[in-house]
């Protein structure tokens, strides 16, 4: 059973008292900081940043860098904040021209342009979805 105490406290906490982000970062730290000989050869993480505070996201990026020295790590994310912690050669972007996924590495300039367009599209997509939901609610 998972239990812990805060520093300088006698109060014992359990998982039912923790946020999703806290439980997520604890699981990721447990996976990524175990000895390399105990880790899987390949680790695939889907949106590991969900529910994390930006500082925790930065810490996660550092742990991912360290663990990736001896373990192949593949991370799928939609977070430009997490992506900012990696170098262009460490990033593969995915586009879907003609409804087929296209994977590619981009140099720093092209990656910056791609991310700018990606961020704009996500913002507009969220705005359009919200407007549509409001419209459906009004009518």
C-alpha cells in the first residue's frame, strides 16, 4: 500500500488524498528512476505531463533525459511546454496530410514554425469547439 509523510510532519497520507498529478509524477519517478537493469528496454509514455504543475513538468523532462541515456523512451505529447525542454533532434513531429500520418524531424527553424502553427491551430480548434458548444446550447 502506498503511504507517505510530508517532511517534518507525523501525518500519514495515502493515494486517495493526492491529486492526479501527484500520483502521476510518483508513478513516473518510480518507473524512470529505478536502476537501468530493472527498467524495460523501451518505455512508451502517452501525455505524461497531464495534471502536472509546470515545475513538475520541468523536473519530469530532466528525469526523462537522464533515463534515456540507457533506455529508449518514446513520449507522445501535445504540450509545447514539455517540448520546450528538448532539442530539435530529439523531437519527431506528426502531420496528417491526406489522412495519413507523416513522421519527420525538423531543424530548429522549421520546428519553431511548426510549433507556432500547431499552437495556433490548437487555440483556434478549442475556440471553435467552445463556440459550437455554446451555439448548440443556445439553440
